[in-house]
C-alpha cells in the first residue's frame, strides 16, 4: 500500500511515505475516496514528512484526489510538503482553471436529419458560389479584364502538358494492352480475334482514353492544385490577395482551369494513340494478326464522332479536375493536416464527379443518337 | 456624430464561430495617426479581431466604421475601395512564393494604378530601400531570412501608400535586434507618413516602445478590460489581469 491513511472521524490523515516513482494505482486512490465518502469525512490531511523521490505521477494522484474531494466540499490540508511539489500542484490547478468547452449534446433523430440537410445545403451553395465566381472570372477574361498573370497560365500549362506526357503514354499503352487481352479471350472462342482491333480503337477513342487521362490528371495535377493553393492559405498568401482586393478566382483559379481544360483534350488524343498501339502489340505479337490487317480494322473502326465524344469528355474532365483542385485548395484549413485532407478530397471528388458526368453525358448522347 | 480624428470606430462588435462566442460587445476608437495596440493573452481573439477589422472574417454582430463609412454593411466594391487604402503585414510576411520581391511589391501597383513599368520599378526600389532591402529586388522569398521576409511584406503593404497599416504579431520569430529594427520602422512610417498603425502583439517591449493607444482583450470575460495608452495602463492598471500582463505576471503590492 502506497497510500497509507489513518482514519480519525471526521478527518483522515494520508501519509506519503517513501518513493513515488511511476505510481499508477487507481485502486488505491479509489479505496481512499470510498473511505472518505462512506465515513462522512470533512477534512483530509496529507502529510509528506517522509516523502522520498517522486515524479509527475504523484502530482496526478494528488490532483485527482484534491479535485474529487473539493467537489464534496471536503477541506484538504497539505502538511510538510516540499515547496517544489506544492508549486507544481498549484500550477496543475492554475492550468485547469478554464472550463473545457461544453460537450455537444447528441441531437434527436429529426434534428440530426435537419442538421445534415442544412449542412448539405450550405455545401451546395458554397460550391455553386465558387463555380459562379469562376464563371465571372472567365467572363472577365473574355473581356480581357481579369487579373491573371500570363506567366502563371504558362507555368500551369507547362505542368499539365509535356510534363504529363510520359505517365499518360505509359498508362494508356497498358490500358490498350489490357483491353486487347480481355477482348481476345472472349473473341478467340468465336474465332473473331481480328475484332480486337475494332474493340480497342472504339473503346479508347470514345471513352477509355478520356477516363484514363482524367484519373491520371486528377491524381497528378488536381492534387497538386489543391496542395499548392492550400499551402498558400496556410501561409496567409490568400488573405494577402483578398485584402489587396484581388479576386482569387482571377489570380489563382482561372489560369489553372484554362491550362487544364486546354491540355486535357490534347492528352486524350495522345492516350487514344498510345492505347491503340498497346492493343496492336497484343494483336500482332500474341494473336498473330498481320500488321496490315490490324491496321485496316483499326482504321475502319475509327470514326470522327467517337473521336469528338472522347475530346468532349476530356474538356469536361479538365474543367472538373481543375475546379475540384482549386475549390478544396481555396477552402482549405490553416494547418498542415488540412492541406493533406484538401488534397485527398480534391482527387476523390474529381474522380466521383467525372464518373457522374460520364453517366450524364453518355445518357444525353444516347438520347441524341450520337 | 463622427469625430474627424477617428479613423476606425468599432461599436457593439461580437465575434463568434458558430455557437462559440470569442469576443462580445467590443467598443473602441482608433484615431488618425495612432499606433494602436491590440494586446491580450494567447487565444483571447487578437488575431480574430484583426481578421474582422481587415474584412477577412464577416462580422457576427456590431459595426465597424472606417473614415465614417460603415465597413460592415458596405457593398463589396466599397469594401474593396477601403481595403485598397489598407496595408497588412502578416505574421510570416505572406509573400507569394512564386514571385520575386519586386514582383510581390509591384502586384498591387500594377493592379490599382496606371503607372508605367519604369515608375513601378522605381517605386518598388523605393519601398524596398524604405525597409532596408535595397538590391533584393530579384530574390525569391525562399532565399531570404524570416526578418527580411517581414520587411519585404511591409514594403508590399506600403506599396499603395496606405492610410492604415495592420501588423499581425510583427515581432513573432524575430531576434531582439530585428524586433527593435521593425519597431523603429513602424515608428518611422507612423511619424514620417502619418499612417495609422494597428498592431496585434503581446511583446511587452514593442507595446511600450511604439504604442500610443491600446486595448487589452481578456479571454475569460471575452471583452475589453483595459483601454488607453499602455504606459498609463501600467501606471494605473484597471484590473489585476492587465497589470499581470503588462508586468509579465507581477503581483501588485497594494492590490
């Protein structure tokens, strides 16, 4: 027993005797508190005459004890306490003087739904507000009235064009290859492996090329936009722009949206080409289709409508990725953790919105017979 | 009635984040040419008040009048016009990292004036020399020290010859000599240009050296518990908290 006490109703004397290093025994403290409560004690004397070495764990126990008995209006007297121990104990109470923030009450079901609805509405209006700002900036740009530095636009353009060529080429080549493999397994059973060329050509140009570029650019450039603008938020650079009266949608968002919207369609053309090359590699080397045959079927399968549909998807994806990246960057919090969160949210929401928009566009084109 | 000496008039101002009230019912005036100190312990809401004064955070309740114009209810265009007359020095300088110091300072000049490139370039050099950074035009923020970043931030804040300059913790992270240099610079700007200065700080040396008027924000009562010249507040402290703050936790003998 480290917390030895002598009961002498209505008081208790607790003797701190020996060393209290790494003292972590809640049961002893509870035992003492139970005794205090059950015997209607109104005074606790803590005698530290024989106290040896001690560390912060003793302060925690004394702090807990004092706090508990103070609530029950029981007086505590510290006897022969080393001055440094008393000082640290006082300090512990000084730090605690501010009440903690009130815990949020759990709301009833209907209020939770209402709260969720209000929150969702706020998010929608915030998103639409941002989109409106971007459109206004675009309007000002058309009138040559936007505050956009050409160098920022060129820098953004450089980042999402030739620097992205390598990764887009590699991934698209692999996707074409996979598409051909998967198609070949089924088509071979009918002896129709020659149609692998058509499958790859149509698949890549109509949608797969655009989707692959979209996913790559969301992870690469969208994330970079959110992180760059988010860091500017942390460094108060966005505040500086706002207080100078410079619209951030002009200065930071517009060059990025323009750069990505312009570059993604070109990357889609590259992805289409690389995907067809990937498919050809499988067709020619694995399925033993003659080169001129594969070429002929590919050319026959390619048509301008599919090509334009793919490019249109690319343009829409470029806008989605850049808007998502910039939105989460601009509304990022003010610490390092928020930047990470903004980056993740930018990528996830860009991919989700790309898939949603693909569904909508496909439906509309289907209805229009395109 | 608006006193012509009053630059900023704050009345009934409450700052809250959701249900959490940070400061309530603040009322104070900042006179033209003042070096006005907003002081108080950590977390009492000094920087939040500065964000409200500069229009970065919307006002929950209350009114801020700047030069007799209601800044709180003004349209965005009017607010932008007022904000252009203000300069702000942020804690870390908030320089745009992708631009050189010259480009940083030239940005507001290009945005709000029709000056020629030559004049802008000369003004940039002038502002940089005013803060002791002559010859650093082509340096990027990452290539200069923390103290120099603050001075460059100040040069940018002074680009448009503002009527009010706000400083958020100007001495934070600076050694005593750089801190003293920045204080001297603030005084120089105040005296030579007649600029009204608003400084958020808890650096006692700066408070006594440069402050001509001040408020003390108390985190416990969420209100102003001290208002006046810092030296007068030290002589006749209105309460224990103010005295403790201004004497680094000293005890009053006759308290």
